[in-house]
């Protein structure tokens, strides 16, 4: 694919393309498909995403700034050390931010807002029962987006969005037990918000985020074990 000095490739800005590369490789790392110490083949990433070399390199440089990869002189990019404990720490940070947001939202969401939130939850529950992981992921995003907007704390929501990008959102639905756990946890969050109990809402959201982190960390450990066994 050709590239010129303009900021467009395939209709998207280079920033968008490099962000997509970073998201793609980040998910490969967090899901365990790329292991610590693995060298990243830039040409393969470019081929898989149908991109040229420049946004791939820019995306990997972005991941270097986040600590996900290291740049070895004359050798290229390599996956940085990452442990299941690191994965859990990411969700500990998210739990604190998400808990504060839902606590504020509990005092601000009206009856109509809560009914709509419950409708999203019911749709998610049905999608989880049907095994529709893609729809579960979409509804889960909508569920949390509504709460975060209602909190009216844009700086907190922004910090949560920065933290959340480290988790492979599109990968969640394939993690065993995640869809079911998400549906169950949301019920407790809605109950606390309906009762206007901000402390209970914070606690329920904190448990929810920590549960998600534990599921992802367990999956990460399993993927690492499989990779080691295959060596």
C-alpha cells in the first residue's frame, strides 16, 4: 500500500492508523498471543492490518511509551516483561476510577435513566445467555458509557478511558465466564443505584472491575503456560 506525505491512508489519518496498530498489538500482548521477549515482526503486522510500514512503526513507538514493548537497537521491537500481577494492577486502577464515577452517577441518574440502564442490562443478560459475545461486548460498553456520562466528571472519565485502553475490550467476550460474570455484576450495580446507595454502588462497581481483572489475569496465565509448553 502506497503512502505519501499527506496524513491519510485508506481514508484514515495516520494517528488513527497508528492507534489501531497499538490497540491490535496491545490486545495480542494482553491476551497472551504475544509473550514477553517475543520480537514483533512489523511486516507481519502491516500485512495483517493491510497498512504500510509508517503507521505500524508509529503504533509500536506508542506502545514503547506505554511500557508494553522495548526497542532493541538494530534488532527491532520486543515485547516487554508482563505478568498476571501487572494485569490485575491495571484493573485495580480502573476499579478506583469506575467506583467513584458510579458513586456520583447514583445521585444524578433519574428514574428514566435507570430504566434505560436496566434495559441495557437485560439485553446484555439475554445476549450472554445466547452466547452472543460480540453483542455482550457492545452492550457492556454502552452500560458503562451511560454511567460515566451521568457522573458528570469528565476528567475522571478521561482518566478511566486512558486506563481502560490497556485492556483488550474486543477480546473480553472470548474469555470463559466473562459474559456471565458481567451480567451478574451489573445487576448488583443497578440495584445499588436504584436504592440511591452510592457507597454500595461504588463497592459493586469495584467488585465488577476486579472480577474482570481476575478473569483476564487467569486467561493471561493460561495462555503463557500453553506457550511455554509448546516451546
